[in-house]
C-alpha cells in the first residue's frame, strides 16, 4: 500500500518535515519613497528572516527537514505590494487524515500549492480546483483545529463555522473511528492551549471554553497568565491604539503607523487575544520550540521531561504569530492512535 506524503495525527509525534513561513526580502520595499516607512519595513522583514533562519537551523539540527512556501518575484510583488506575505502557513491549510487540505485561495500560497499539486497531487484536497463555485470550506482557519490521534477538537468561532466542520467531516475526516469535540476560545486556539505530550497540557487564561475535566481527566495543566502582554504593557505609548499590532521603537514613527493601518491591515492581527507563550512547535515529546521566553513555562517543561528551546520571533506582535503559526508540520511519524484507551 502506498504511503501518503503527508501525515500528522498529533502535535507531539516525532516531527520529520515542516514548512517554515516566509516574508518579503527587504529590497522589495525599495519602491517606498517615504524613508520612515521604508526603513521600518525593511528592518522588520530583515529581522523576521533572521529569526526564521535561526528556527530552520534549530529544526535541521534536530533532524527535521524544512521547506519554504515560496514568494512572488519582485516584479510580481510590485503589481500588488499589499498582498499578504506567506508568514503563517498554519492558518490556511492543514494536514488531516493523511491529506493536505486547502482552505484559502489567496495568491500568497499559490507557489506552495503548485508544488503540492505537481509532486504530491494524490495526497492533496484542493476544493478550489475541484469545485467551480467557492467551496464551503473557504475562509476557515486551520489554527482552530486541534488533532490528537482519533480525537479532533473544533474551536467553533467566526474563524471556524459549523458548516466548515461539517464539510471536513464529510470530505476529509471520514474514518468512523474519529471522535469529534467542540471548544470555544473565540478562534486562534493554538494561542490558547496545546498538549505538549500525553498527560501534559500548556494553556492560557482564554481557555474557559475548553472542557479539561471532561476531555482530559487527570492531566497536568499549567496556565499562562499572559506574561508576554504584561512585558509589553510598559510600552503602551508605542502601541497601536487598537492593541492589534506593535513594533518596538516606533513611538515617533507616525507615518509608518498610518501606512500600516491604511495599507497593511491584512498583515497584522489582534495581538490582545494571542498568548504567544503557548504558541509553540513540538518536535517530539522531549523537545519543544518556543518563540519567546517564559520562566514558568520553561520550568514546567523541564519538570515534565521536556527540553524547551528558544527561537525568538521578535516581530510576533506585528504579524500576530509565533513558532506554531509560522510553521506547518507536513510529516510526523506515527499512526492515528487512541490516546485515551
């Protein structure tokens, strides 16, 4: 029997292959005449790539194969310079039941999907190709799906609607052995909680809609009380008034702030609802990569036999994503197991 080129049944299974996001090279912003705007964007995207390269090296050193989603040429970028860069592959596609499922047809991801269709076509579900109409799954956010072997949780919110989950059950998750659960964290659930390994949960103060006593009876739990937010609250004079993005050092950069708000709204998020200390990438049950340092979280990991690894994502408060959002695991070892049997 042919083995699928995609497989990822649980976040803590041994990671073998992962996609790491990608931003635009700094020189893409040479066209911007205003020095304040141009310099800030070039600095941000230069540092984003530095951080991604550090993450890639860490993953490679741990034996994980890495891929990039690919970006437009500079010529094509200049035709639409406000198109969202492919920084967070986790949000718009997901591996379920040994298939890569597409949930968005933005040009942002076209290079990656062209590659998948050409070289792994038998293992992809691309409803945009298969359906002449806009598919039901369009716009669903894959970060609202948590998988752990036979158990699948759907974070029901504006980002993952009931019709989305119904479509997934009918077209992808067709194995009768699957058990489906619901939780409510108002979306972005991978910044709310995760299972580091069986029996060990990392969560946050947004988790009131997660039924831990029912779904994870007796499991250990550490709740992050949002120290990342506390750490940047001292810089409130630098924060965007809506608390939806922040870049340190831009207190006296009004033109840059106006430019981002006017043209780059799709590049930023809602950082007040994200707990990046939870948004981690689990390589295996012994190694977990974090995009920021939290002493209590690192101590919790070590107390449970887990090695926490820091790969700082400095501009997570700009594009609203840390290590989990910035990656997409395409291949993990292991089968679809029952972790509650």
